[in-house]
C-alpha cells in the first residue's frame, strides 16, 4: 500500500471531516474533484482508508457507562485466541477490542446503559466462557478525547 504527498494531504483532510465534498477536498489538496474522487476510491480499495464513520456520543444514545476491560485468557492457543476474537466482533457492547502484549491478553472498550446491564454482560461474556482466566474493569470517568485520526507520514519526494 503506497501513497504520495497528495494522498497524505487527502488523508489528513478526511480524518478531520469525512463529510466534505470531493470539490472541497480537491480544492484543499490542490486537485480537481474528479482526481480527488479517483484517489479516494483507490485509498479505500487499497485498505488505507478502512471505513468512513461518525463518532457517536455513548451518553447521547443511552449508554453512559463506559469501561476499559483487561482480559486474560486461560491459555494462549491459536484456537482460543481466534474464538475470543470472534466473540468480540459479534458483541454489540464491545465497541473496540485489542489483542495486546503485557499483563492482559485483550483490552476492550465496552459501553452499557447501567451497571446492572454491565453485570449481566460480564456473566454472559466472561463468566460463562471457560477460556477466560480473569478480567479487570476500569470505569471511564470522563472521555477526554475520542477519535480515530492517525498521524499520516508524508512520503519523501522522489
């Protein structure tokens, strides 16, 4: 997956606001709207742009309880890891899931309507899963920053 300086500029622009028109993005990147559309299509098909999403306020949609959960598995075997990854992907409560190194095997970002709902989730998702050794929950007091913007490295000109 390669991109050039113009692609890098487009990526910076759409990470800040992906609702801009191709005309505006092109103008900001020094391109025509058509050239901008072609580049955006290629960036998407190459997997450089993975998704175009909106960041929704958990509180505004009735899920004010937010947690970061550190999960440890009983054993680190490929089948167990794959099974847990599949469970993460199929759970609506798990907003983000990361397979990590360190003291835990996974870090999950989870939202819930109430602590009672979260307790029910833990019974279903963790306690009923024999592959889970343990988990630690950290309740989010305040979301200080929310986003998915990645610093884009600008390639050297050839």
